[in-house]
C-alpha cells in the first residue's frame, strides 16, 4: 500500500518525503509507546525517509471526528463544557468524553468505553429471521458458497430497511423482499422442510413493524446503556458518527432516552467518513498554522527527545517482558519435570498396586483353601470324637455287665 501511495504521488511531481504530511488515526487508548511502534512501522514500510520525521502525525479517532464537526461544536458549546463522541461502527460501539477548550483545543476526559454491538449485529438478527423462513442450514450453505449474493442481499436490507426505519408505527409500511432476486442461491439450498411454503409465497417475504423493531432493539438497548454509563460528567452534547449513526430509529431512541440529560444530539452530514475527514482537516491545519511550524530544528530536536524517551520506555518494557518470559519458561520446565516425575511415580505405583493385588488375591485363595481344609479336618475330628465317645460308652456298659456277672 505504501509503495502504491508513493507511486501515485510521485507521478504528480510531488516530493513524497518532503512535501507530504501523513496523518494516521489511532484508538484513544494508544500511549506514547504504542505510537512509537506505529511510527517505526511506518518507517519500515517506506513511508518515512527519517524515522523522526515531522511529516508523520498522529491523532486519536474521537479527536479527528470532533475536528470534522468543529464548526458545529463552536456554535453549540462553550469553553469548559464536555461532549461525548459515540462511534457506532460495524462491530463495536465506542464512546469517549472530551473537554472543549479555548482555541478549539480538545482534552480527552475519559478513556474509551466499548460494547460489542454494532451495525453487523442487526444484519445477524435479519439472518436469524430468514432462518425461520428457509432454515439455518440454507443460510450457512449460502454463506459458504455464495457469499457475494449474501452481501448483496444485506446491502439491499441496509438500503430498504435499516436506514429508513423510524420506529414510529404510524409512519411504517410493510416491506416486501423478493428473495429469489436478492439472493437466488437460497432457492438452490432451501431446506425441503421450508421449500413448499416459500414456493407458495413465490419467495416473497414481508417485513412487519415488529419484525424490524425486534432486530434493532437488542443492539440499541446496549448502545443506550453504554451512553448512560459513560455520561458521568454530564455532557452537553452527543456527537454520533459511524455507519449506524445514520439510523433514524437509533436517533429517535437516543432523543427519547437522553432528552433531559444531554441537551444536543448531532450527526454530521457524512458520519461514516467523519474520522478520515477530520484527520485530513487536522493535517491541513498543521500545515497552514505558522506557529506549529515555526520551531524548525528545535521542534525536531524536541520531538527526537520525546521519541527517544518512548523508545527507552519500550526497551524497558521489552527487558521486563523478556525476564518474565524467561521466568515463565523456567516455571514451565519445572512443572513439566515434576509432572513427568509424578507420571513415573504413578506408573510405578500402578505396577506395585497391581502386584499387591495379585499377591492379595493369591493369599486370599490360600486362606480359602486352608479354610476348606480346616473344615474337612473339623468334620473328620467331629466324626472321630463321636466314634470315640460311642466306644467309651460301650466300654462302660461292658464293664457294668461284667461286674454284674461276677456278682452272680
């Protein structure tokens, strides 16, 4: 990309390294170290001839959006008042609170708050609605094999439904979608369970008021909670940017919810490109502001000192990271050694337990055999004793008889 940019500019007879100012937008949470890494990447990408060049500037995304709307801010805010930038993007909603200062200066008051919801989440709700008509398997197969058709259908959904839906029932008219024209692949992959019904309605589905509202509401509720949670400083103005900020229903719900809390809600004419246009305006202001460019070599030297300080911080963090990684590796090795020893002990213990079980079984068999023998001997003893007792009794009787005979 860097080579393409340079090639186009050089063809217009412009000295890229000396006559072009590059402005990159960064998330608000980027610190000096993160920006230093970005600068190094830009240098390695060939966008800078000198790593410390003043031809590369950075600005946070909410500040860029605010600069794009500066005329409106000047007309509606006083110095010392705060405003909130809410970036309603494709997959996330970000909010940042900014203090409005003199000479159009801005000061970020709170770090960015984020919620994982956005324009794409409404698309997902629409696809869930379609799954009820043609089956989830059908939608998955179209995603895998005809993604271009699916994207075209979602663009038409955006154009016909998302941006026109106001959330006011009296203004609403049911919307017909011809699925066989928007996404012909649905016919090819439609589940048998749903096919007959879709043929009956000739692949035409009707979106009712409650259908569309139910697609929006889960996402809008999250946005409202994010704004309410971020409004700790009692903002005087709410600035909405990003693709979802064009939604009439979102604007209606925000006005209903925050009418008494935030006096003004503003959506710029091109909210999707607000950050990019603000970055360009920031660059032009930097170029044509004589005070910003009057420090010459001293400014570059100061910037180099700041950059070196960032690099030193980065090196310190890298050393700390390397030490932690070394400690981590040592702990992992110790853990693996102990785990191996434990496994060996378990294996040995298992073998020992197995042998003991065998010995125990053998011993139990011997005990059982001894018990059996003992029972046999006991039975024999009892029989012999009985015989002995019988003989003793007979002998006594014999003696008595003998005595009787002698006495006669």
